[in-house]
C-alpha cells in the first residue's frame, strides 16, 4: 500500500461525512441509527477501496501480536491517555460551549430514545471495530515507513502516528472533541505501531468508550444529571481554571500509568522477539 491510498480513502471518508446527511435516508441526522450507519460506512470504506485498487484486504486486517501482558500494558496506556483527554475535554467544553452542548443533547437523545443494550453496542463495540479497521488497520499501515515490523521507538513512525491521530480527531466532526480524540488517537496509533496489532487498539478503544459511556450514564442526583452535562452549569473561566489545576495531576497520574503500560508492552514485545530468534 502507498501513502496515496491512505489520503485517497480519507478523502472518501470526508465526502461520506458531509454527503451522508444530504441523502434522503429515513433516519434523522444525528440520531443513534444514523450515527451507527456512519460508523459502519467507515469500517466498510477500506474494503471497498481495497477491492477497487485490488489490494489484498488481509494486509490491513491482521490480528497481530497479542498476549495478556500486552493487553494489560495497552489498557494502562489507554488509562494514562484518558487522564490527559479528560483535562483536554474540560478545557474544550469551556472554549467550544455550543459544540459541547450539541454533543450532549445528541447523547441525551441516545439514552432516552433507545434500549440500553443497543446504545452500548452502538457506542462501544461498533466504533471499536469499524474505526480501528479504518484508522489503525488501513490508514496507519499505509502511512508507516515499515508497516510489517513493530516499531521500537516513537521517532521511527512519528509522522504516521501524528497524521493518523489528526485524521482520527477530524473524523469526529466536533470541535469540543477534537483535542481529546487527538490524544486518544496518538495513544492508539503508537500502540498499534509498537505491537503491529489491530486487536489491542480495538480493545483499548472499546474500554475507553465504555468508560466515557458509563460516566455519561451515571446518575449523580434524583434529576439524573450526567457528569458531562454538569459542565455546562459552570462559567467558562471556572472550567478553564479546573483544567489548568488538573493538568499537573493528569501529567503525574496519567504519565505514570502510561509509562507502566509502555514498559509492559516493550517487555512483552522483547520477549516475543527473543522467542522468535531463539
């Protein structure tokens, strides 16, 4: 695969993002079913593109390396990234209040209009599979210098990791979620490069979305106010001050979690290389 393949399919993604709402579909734009259709189309795009270019689809649909140690390390890395994303999310909610309010209203419609199992599947399982097949399975692999070899250092694949994370954030089509999605995209993309695995980023994506969904659903009062909805009750200056105050704690706690996860992944990959060469 070539870098032009990645940019070509990303162009198709943004045509889809802007064109799908214009189609005469019997689904309300912004609803759960419409959003699920958009995510499914994201997952199908690599297969359609591969068929058109006669690229073997198995090249970007590899399970790759997997073990319990690698999984534990990947989840610790995701937890560390989530700490930074939470600070970025609070600051973004303060700066892009209208975008954040629209996103929260959309989530509220999901929770009140559909059965809980359907919401859980649509917001956790479906994105974890479809988005990872697209971004880490196809786009990242197309951009990497050495797509068939696990990376050992960040600088080996830094341009590919950053570009993939940027495209991942842009695909969310939401200013208030751009920075948190970019941070998550960096963690997911670098883990995929370190392990040459699609399963591990998919598991990380699933648990991250499940955690966000739990916080959005968790009732804090008899009025069933969600954690995310409470942000709009505070002035912008207060939210920015909270984000600034929480940054050192996020750097310490999130950095420690990420460092521990990264060590587990590196040790797991070193062990696999040793067994392969023995």
